[in-house]
């Protein structure tokens, strides 16, 4: 059974945005630090390191995951997607990214990577989400700048666009409970 | 002043910033590379609210693998001087504790190591011996004569007490038909940007110079504070700021003390040092808005017209009055009458220190505290006089024709039409709709309320307002302070393309986009042709004392300065082109990337050719033009003068207006509030980018929603900090934040280059009180303090509680805590032991017995007959820590009763408690052990693991008595285990 | 905020994990989804010497039926259970409670058994297990045993699991005909741990109400099919018996109030399902 010693570094290999990568990691190295400082993929941001803010959300084998609650060694053999892997080309934006820009769905942009990664995973599962569905998905992230409404608008717009529909008005908004 | 042709400014263009941010190519401080050999810092922080530091033993930490240096407060004190504050008071503002800690989370030592993991390992190895002191967390308690004093040399905790009188409030109160009064305890909260602080510092011993990269939002006046603290002239502190910053909301001003700490760490370590604050550090010790106790009285006529206000504000700045505090208390000084025309004001402003983290800039900066009192008062006036709250607001609003309007305390409101904005907000059926919804809800027996708030949003603060805390004589001695220098530089390169630089680092406000719009309009160029750089370097960029991104000054001051610089450069280009085309400069126009003679389309030059001329052929420059390569404009408005002899101060240049209306429904059963409608009307002068203005309003609203219902930086009475994680400091998410309706009118500011005013903070001022007024209306209550948690709201309307049923009366009910946030753990229990009381008693006094009873004990040392010292590992589940414990026995009544008290301290925090144990004979040779206990936990565990504590304490105390029982009666462990419910 | 050092064992077969647990006992922690353990590691609240990762163990990742029991093994993520086809018919209480469990992102990683092991008194999985009188199946190198949920939970992070044991699976009784189920919760924000969570299981002969967020662990009480004031009196007694405490997020009084009101409405909803 593979046992990785605490004090030594171990080779971890996985695919990052479709390309094979590897790095040396102690067992305690967090996936956030491995991606950012080990592999230079600094688009994944670190906001709380206790799994609440969602800024570090990545996809592991297509499913969303808090990178701060993942050890680098747990990425072994996985297919990892980060915000750097969402656009179809380096000089283009994805449909969702373009909708974010159109709707001013970001200000400082620190939380944005995680939200984009979550929405990307979710829309593959549920291509026709309601506004409330999207509010619940985005509810797993903290954004301190936008007040969320432009993010929800962008996500609805992008989902419709990905379904090949013309842009439509958002459905009736559920009043939020506080 | 106005610009002639506008094509870009005022449009909601897509932001130039966004593509990089959306694709993961942002350049935040932790995304930038560092020099090879850069070390990483971690900071040890105080678990105590107030304690003397007896010793800091770093020997073990210093030899840990990878550790390069360990820095203590004494090391810091050798190399720096305390940071200056805005107050003349004998308080030493060290950025790291030297001899005493005064709040939980205060830095005590820094470990510098090869990486952050190793640095944190080093922290675990530092041994600090503290002598805990009594502490005070409540500002009113801090004023009491017997309150613990934080800074002995200051003589007390009250560090400033100033009274102001404008007009004749005494006479107005004497003849008032009514007096209405509110008392408010405004809580502590914070901006909580998603990116925490970061610093990378380097020290050159030969030049005695510091180079500090930090996601600061200054440099403003703080650069001077830092240089002085580091004991270098300003030109030997090079402060650089990265291009992107992940939000600030004022808070990133608080990175300043860490620039000193990490600078000194780099100096001692002899290598560049990097530190990225973690979220626990941020919530516990970064920057809090002030909590404030306010009593506000109004003199009111029978018709509801206010003739005077009497403010009594008690400001709590935490443990140190850190620069620029007490600015939070004085930022609103000119506009203490809000949107109302009130001639007479009395103000008493006191600043008090308590054992909590120091305060500083947080979005709204004094506005939430002031308007919560003022607008609650407006609602109370209506309620107490039986008037319509809207009528009370409208009758007191400053009339439309009165601008520029001078307030009683000296602000000059630049422009506005408050009555018109107010009427428009309610028009088109908006008020009628909310009223109809209220009536329908109430008819159905539901609790629905409507709230309003009218607010003046100040922006572009006067550097001199802070000096209002000093007396006129003290100000004279210190020299006058005033103004709001803003600067921008426009440069033309040798191919004639345009670059812009400003001394205002954005934290998401889209500076690069707006500046490109403004400058493109001046030069008649496509917006995308303008390149804007916003990272800042005090070593080579133009900046001044007011430079930075705060006080909502970007649109009004910084974009205006860019417009000025561009206009100056354009006028020079016009002279160059005029010489080339043989027309008068006044005939030259700029459009479509070309420079042309007006009325003669054939007479045109490419913009780039004219713009490059100063580089390539300066000999062709016409007389009167030195160069048209680079223009740096500095702009400060003449309206911002220093406070006068009578303490009048124009505390801000611009004054926007907001009128908000909320309709809410309260669920009395759950204490939760549903926001049904929210309308916010703004007048922020000329709107430069509607999409960004909407973004500021929505973002401010969401933060205000947090302040209203969720957010509090909470402390227990013993100074323990309770909200150290995002599981306890709750930010609103997408499921809590409703959509809102945003309205605008535009009355351009006559005082700013572009007519724009700030808009970044208004809803943080208006929304909390608007929502509170709506909740008060729904519940029919007078007193409401934030945050409006479910428990607070439910308590306001709760009927008497159904009694404990008769059949349960004999059952003991665990005593509840006195108030939410009191984390005192209380409990009781009993155990039956098959050994007589004297045997059990002997064990409580026996070292060996105790060693086997105390959970996780590694050894007991007897200090006296009744005082023991132990080394223990305790915890529940995976949460275990090693602690030093002291156990004392008192009130001995052998062999019947004793009080056991103890304290523990370790890396996870501190704990203390006491319990009374009684032994009674039970059955044959048996003893019934009964115990009650009270315990309190502080430090890290209290801040981050609040939800663990009850269970943990219960489990550990259970373990103690289980072990006691086992040892007293080893023959029958099964019986004991059954009684105690569970194995340890 | 970085973890202290630990060895990491990637178990590929169950016996490997059990062997490691037997050897390291209290010094080891099992990591599955990591949604509760990693924050404690990052904050250095927990500092195990060894982490045993069980997510690579084959055969523990599929929800299966064992007669009337829905058996959820150790490696099943919360999202996987939530997406199980037909869950709302198979056990409506689970289907109603799972969307309240954290967020989309944490459910995609967190496991059902991990939530049981963490034993948070406010959490939905322990509440459902207790409400349905489900069981927790524990395995060590020495033995296998099954514990009733009510006996398993002791308090926050305190359970009947021995240091060398692993939660192999939890088992929820499937819905039975003639039984109504309902779940309701009040939390500060969507996705937060409950201030009070209620799960009701109602038949023609009995009312079972389980409550989370009030006592040290989820507590279930059974009543005869009471109505009107008899039921409200019974709920009042239950509310007092739970010995609610104040904490930063809510008062004991609000918690008792919610047991009375939310308890009643949850029972009412379960009864409507029955009818």
C-alpha cells in the first residue's frame, strides 16, 4: 500500500486543463499551493483556506472541489480543470466568461475564477437551470463586490446561449430571504 | 468646467480589466513572482485579550528545519519607533506587542522560514509566558473608574473628549415642542475583501532603505507614518502596489502595520520576506469598523420640523488608536445633519480604547454609525408625534434651491435636489405598490413593514477633517491640514500612443476602463487606443498625501485629474498642430484619431504624428510649447479648507444624495426577514460609467445587508474573539441577496472637473437603517440594534414562553447563557462511585491519583497542597492539543465538598473554569459525586471552533469524572461507564 | 494556515485501511471527502500523524439495497446519493434533507459517512439517520458491528466508533407504505448548519420527531398520534427536554420556540403526505 512519508516530497502526476503535469509534493501540501506556486496556475485564488469562500474551486474529474480542502497528493491521476482551462483559445473568452464581462458580473475579480468553474460544472449537469438553481450554486461562493445579481444574470444568459436560445429576460425573481 | 465632446464617458463599456481576470491571468500580489531566496513569514498572535508578556522563548523555533529568523516585539522595538496616531495621547502604537498584549490576535512574534508551512511549524515551537490581566471590551464599561486601563501612561481609556456647538442648540431645545431621543449601540463589522493582505519586503543595509510591495490602497498619509516608524526618510521607503487587488472596501489600509513588520523581518532575516495573511488572521486582527454608542436627541416642532440635534458619540477604537483613527468619528463631521436643514447642533465626541482589535477604514467609514442613529430618530419622531414618516423626512429636507448649501457644522453641499429625488423615488406607483403589499399582508395577519432612509453620501474627504479632533489651539501648533491632492499623468510615446497613470490603485473599481474613456474623449480617440497603468511605485510615480483609493474619490477627483492632465496636453498638441496647419490653436479639433482645422476637412494630421513630434523633432515645437510628451496634473479643490477657529469643517468635497425605501416581511416564528421590495434613489452627480455605478450600488447594498442581518465581529466579555472564520462571520450569499430597483437623478457637482461625485459607500450608510426602520415598522418596536439576527427579532415579538410542563418540573434545566455570544460553558452532572467519600476525597489531593484522572495527562507537579501543575493532551475527535494546565483546590470542606478551578494554555488557545464538587455518601460504601462547572475558552479555539466547544468541554469533564470513578472503584468499571453514558 | 506534517496512506483495499487503523489508532485519521477534516488540518486543530485516504478503495462507492435498508458505503459522496434515481420515492426524507446539506460544491466532495463520522449535532445526515432509526456499520480488523444511529452519536465529533474502526457504511431504512415523511430546517443562511432542523416520520399509530441543532446530538422522540393541544404540549415538553443552549447564532429560547413551531409544521407536513 503506498505510504507517503511526511518529511519527503513525492511525485504527483495528473492532467491540468488537458495537459499532463507533475510536481513534487509533501503529503501536507494543499492543492491550492501546488497549482499556484508549484505549477504557476495562479488563476485559482485562495480566500479562506477553510472551504467556505469558494474562490479556490476547481474541477476534479469534472466535479467541483475546493482546492483548499484538497491535498496535492489527492490529485494523483485526476483530470483537473481550473479557470485557465475554460476558454476555448488563449485569446478568446468562453460563452460564460463573455457573459460575465457583458453583465459586469465581476469587479475585483478575485472570487470570479471559482464561480466560473462551479458554473461550468453545473451547466453540464443542468443545462436549463432556473434562477433559483443558479442562486444556490453561486450560493457556494462569496463575492464581496457585485451583490450577486449581475452574476446570476450572466449565468442565465450564458446558459441560454449555450442552449442555442436567443437572449431572454430572466424569469420571475424569487425574493431572497435573509 | 465641462468637456466639449463626449462619446465614451457615460457609456457602460465592457471593462478592459475583465478578460485577464476571467481567464485567470490577474496579477494579484500572491500571483506575482518573488526573487529567488525569498523567505516566508508567519505570525504568532496573542490568545489573550490583555496580558503582560513575561517571556518569549524562541530557542526551539529558531533551530527548526527551514527557519531563518524569529522576530519578537523587542527586536521590533530596537529597529523602529511606535506608529503615530491622529491623537495627542500617550499611547505607544507598536505594530507588534512589546511588553503587553491588548487584544486577541495581536502579533507577538514572527517566524521567517523557507516556506509558509515551515514558518507555521516554527510558530508551534515558540513558548510565550503571559500573565493575564483583567480586560474590558465594552466601551461604556471602559469609561468606568475601576475599568482595567490598557495603556498605563495614558492614564485611562478615554483618549479624546471634545464638545462642539454650532448655532444655539440649547435655546432650540429649550423652546422645542417635543424632544425625541434614540440610543444606539452600533456593532463592529468589516469589509472582508476576498483577498487578504499581502506584503513582500526587502531591506538594503547599505542604503538603509526598505522596498515594500503590498496590496495597500494608499500611499496617502500613511506613507509618512510608515517611514517615520521605520526610522527612514520617505525616499528610503519605496512602497509599491500590484496592478490588481482583490477588494478592499477601506480595509486594505490596514496592511500598513504589516509593511513595517515584514520590512523589519526582512531586515533581520537578511533576505526578502513574503507574508500572505490568512483568513483567520484577517477576521481577527485586520481592520474593524468602529463600534459606537450614540445617544441622539432632537428638538422638534409640533409639525415635525427639527430645530436642533444633540449628538453624544462614544467611539470604540479598540486597543490602539491606529492612524488615521479617530478618523471614523470625524469623517462625517460636516454632515452630522444629514440631508436635513437643521441650524443648531451640539456634539460630544469621545474616543475610548478597549481590548479589541484596532479599527480603521471600512466602506461607509462613519456613515453607517451616524445614519443609523439619525434615520432611526426620524422614524421615532414620526412615531412619537403621530406623523407620517415621509412627511417628517420631506419637511426637513434641504430645499432644492439652497445649493451650494452650508451646513451648521461647516460642510458645503455641492449640489442636489433632495426633494425632487425623494418625490421621484416614491412616484410611478412605487410607494403605492409597497403600501398595497403591506396592507394586504397585514390584512392576512402577517408582519409587513416599510422603512425609509435619506442620506447624504460624502466623498473626496478633506485631509484636514481629522484635525477637528484637536482643539483650535492644538491645530494651530501642528499647522493647518487641508485639501485632497489628486494626480494623474498622461504620456505620449515616440509613436504617438497615449499612456495614462494615476496614483490610485483600484480594488475592482474599473479605473483602467473609466480613465481610458475620459482620456479618449479629450483626444478624440478610440477608447481602446488608450492604455492605462494603475500599479503604483512611490519611488518613481507622482503621488501626494491624499493619493490612494478611498473616500470614493476616484470618479470625482482622480478621473478629474486625468481629464485635467489630458486637457493640458491636448492644448499643447493643438498649438503644435496649429503651427503645422497654419491656423490658430482655437481652430484645432480632435476627433476620430485625427487632429484637424475646424471647418477645413482637408487640413488634417494623424493624431500620432502630432503626438510624436516632441520626441522626433522638438525643433519644430512652436513658441510657448516646451514639450508635449508627458503632463502630470495635480488637482485639489479650493473648497476643502482647514477647520476654522469655531471648528467648522468642510469634511468632504462632494455630497451625493440617497433615498431608500424598503418593504419587508418578518416571520415572527423564525425571526427571519424577507425583503419584498427595495428601491434606492441616487444622485451621484454625473455618471461616468452606468454599469460600474450600478455595480457600486449593488455591492454596497449587499455589504449593508450583511451588516444588517449577519455580520458582527463579536467578542465575549472576557475578550475572547468569537467570529474568526467564515462559518461564524457570515457574509450574505446569492441566496440571501435580493435584486433591487436603482433610480438616478443627476445634479453634476460644480466642484469636480467632470461633475462626478463618489458613489461607492452610500448604500452602506443608507441600507442598514432603511431595513431596520422597515423591521421596526413591521414589529411596532422602538429599539433595534444590529445585526438583526433571528434570535433578536424573535425575542422582540415573542409571547411569553410556554412553561416547562408540570411533569418536567423536577428535571433540572441547564442554565442558559446571559446573552448571545456569551460562550461560558455551564453544566452539571453526577456520578455514583463504589468507594466511600474519604477515599474519593484523598484522590483529589493526591498527585499520582490526579495524574491518572486528568484526561491526557503527561505528568503532574505538586506546587502546594492544593495547587498542581500538569502537562495534558486534551480534545475531542481529531481536535487535540497539548496544554499546560494549572489546577487549584479551594473552599475545602473535607470530605464533603471542594471547588476545583483550573486553567490551560497551549497552541490552540486558553481555557479556564471552575467547578464545585460535592461528595455524599450513597448506599453502602458508595459516594455520589455531584458537580457543576463553568468554563470559558479563549484564543484560537474560541475564534474558530465555537461549535466544538460545548461538546468538547462536556466530553473532557466527563472524562475526568469517569476516570475518577474508575480509579475510586476499579472493580466495577462497567457500572461507572454505564452511568456516565459513554467511554472516554 | 497550513497543515502540520503527516504521513499519507493511499489505501486501495479495505483491509489495507483497516490494517493501518489497527496500527496507528488514535494517531491516524481517515480522510474521505475531507470537507470537515481539511479545515481542521489547515487550522491545525487536528494534527494526526497519519492520514488514511479511503477514496481509492474499490467497491465502497455504490449505494445498494439490503432488504429494506438503503446502504450507503464509505466512499459515496453526498451528491451521488442526492442524484440516486428514484430517491424521493425510496426515501423522501433523505431526498428532502440532502439539498440543505452544505452547497453544491461541498456535496460533490463530501461523503455521507464522513458527515456521520463528524457527528455535528446540527447536520442533516445524522438527523436523518436518527429520525429513520437507521444504523451505522463499523468495521475494524477485529470485528464488524452495526450500531443504531441513536447509540452511535455522542456529540460533536464524539461517536461510538473506536479508534481502529472505520464507518464502512450507513444504512437508512427505505420508505414504508403508510408512513409520511417531512423535513424542515431553519438556518441563518442557505447551506449553513441548522439552528434547528426537524425530521418527522409519521404513521397512523405514531409520530416520531427528530430534532437537530438543539441538543448535543440529534434526538428523536416518539408520540402517540396526538392532536391539538395534546400535541403542542408534548412538543413543549420535548423542547424543554433538549436543554437548548445559547450560542453566537441563536438563543436557547429561539431554539425551543423552533422545536415547538417547526416541529409542529414538520409533523403536519408528514401527516399530509400520509393522507
